[in-house]
């Protein structure tokens, strides 16, 4: 019975040693902060594939060095995604330069905190104007009202003259 206790204690001590040498340093490895910014004349949201960033509201997330991060930029209605800028564009994935004009960008977290900016803009040709059905009908309603007033005026003038 005594030998079993010794074996159990040795097994437990070995487990603790492995924990102290391997697991604890891996857990203690510093977390890096990825900060997403939005810029430009347009608006939109940026969401990370893992759900950690939903910028709108949550634009910062902690990641370990070497973590693969995928961000997707979605412009709001009436705007376009222009390009990415910042640290995320400088990194290479698979040995090739990333296309900063694509709304989805994949990169690996480096050794330092990183900033990535999604630039939103106006569509080519100027300001986007939202169109509603009322916006299409209202000018015609105004024109019809003016025409009705003109006809009413002519009718009243003729009556007054007795024609």
C-alpha cells in the first residue's frame, strides 16, 4: 500500500512539473490588443470571424501572438467599402501581399498590439441619396397642386367677369 502512495505522489509531482514548465508559460504568454478603427466619408461595421470584434460597439479584442484573424467590413446603405489601412495590411499571409480593397482581410497577429482601419466612402459619382416612394411621388403631388390652383384661379376670374 505504501508503494502505491509513493507512485501516486510521484505521478502527481510529475504532472505538476509539466504544468509548471509547459502550460503556465503558454497561458502567461501576453495577449495582444487588436484595435479596429473606422474612417472616411462613409459608415459601416467591422466584424471578426470569431465574434470578438463587432465594431459598431466593440472595436478592441485581445489575441495571442500568431492568431489568425479574419475581419469583414460591411458598408452601411448608401456607402461603399474603400480599403483597409494600418498594421493588418502590412502583414503577409501565405507569402503574398493582401489586397487592401477587398472587404474581407485575413492576417496573423504579430508580436505587438495592432491597429487596423476600415475606410468607408461615398459611391463613385458623389453623395448617395436614399430614395423612398414618397420622395418619388411628392414632386408630382406639388406640381398637381399648382396646376389645380392655376385652373381654379382661371375659373374664378371667368366667373367674376361673367364669361
